[in-house]
C-alpha cells in the first residue's frame, strides 16, 4: 500500500512525525506537507502562481502552500499511484463543525474528490507535552490498524479525534459517532478600531451521541464523512 501523509501544522510539526512513523508499519509512506503552519485554513488553495517546493530526501517534501495544495500536487506529480491519504496528527481536535474549518480535515477531503479513501487524525489537548504525544503514538498506530482492516471507503474520509488520556491509551474505547453540528462558542468584544474575538473552545456546547460528546467523555470518536455537504448533514453512523 502507498500512503501519502500530510497535515496543516507544517512539515516539521511533531504530529506529522508521529503519523508518518505509524504509517510506515502499514505501507510505503511519502510525506507531502506545507512548509509553514496553516491551522484553520479550511479548504483554501493556491490558484494564482508559483508554489515553491523542496525534496528533503527520504520521501519527504514540503510545498509552500496549503494542505489541499499538498494533496493535489502529491496525487498529480509526486505519488500518483497512491492508495490512501492520511492527515495529521493535528495539534488540537477537529470535532463537529471544526470539520469545515480545519486544514487537516480539508487535506483528507481533497483526496476523496479523486476517489481515494482518507483519514484525518487530531489530538485534543489543554497543553501539549511529551506525555500527551506518547499517548498519541499508541492511539495513532491502534486506529490506523483498526481502520485499515476493511473500513476504508473510496470517496469518504474518517475523522478521528484522540481525547486527553488519563488511562492506558491502548484501552480507550473507540466509538463511531455522528458529527456534532452545534455552533462553536464565540464572542466579539467591541474595540475602538473593530472587534476582538473571544471564545472558550473547551466550553463548547454539544449534542449527545456525537463526536464532541464522545471525546469529552474520554473516548476516541471516529466519524465516516461522505463527500458532499448534503451527505454530511444527513449521515448516520454505520451499522457495521
């Protein structure tokens, strides 16, 4: 199996190293990631000119563009015979409506436009440290193995979110959950020259039996997302 690994935190981020290392156990890995951090860029792409790029050796490349740019260039030029695109591990969760804001998730979504299966991985946190990343390593390998065992679907992506772990990461429950569509918390404080955004992400409201609820409960929510907004809004958890 040929696997492209990308992210939105940049080629040198801790999470992409963890994901690439885990993926190497399951196939031939090519990393194609943004040169710089692009968190929250959603599905933004570059259409207005030259994109700098560099081959770092060892099947590692950076593109001076957005995550979706990286996937398009990977599929068109660098690894056209790829079987799977995986994105992450994002430095922060991508739950509920984050799906539509995240560059990490957009990279997975871009792959599905070309009929490929894809997976987006994200790590919820209240402060990243070595212990968090050690738990992430265990959960990443575990979920890759789980999803590669007959659960990939062309034209769909799995959105995976790891909770803050307080127990053995190998024993955390995995649940298939629907995407929460509750609006994100936000507040705009008036200033003389405009507005200041303020919102407590950790205090977000959520509906029961959703990805946000599962992650807040210390479980690993996985959500299968078909291509297309109508499909997303009407999707139900698989009975498989």
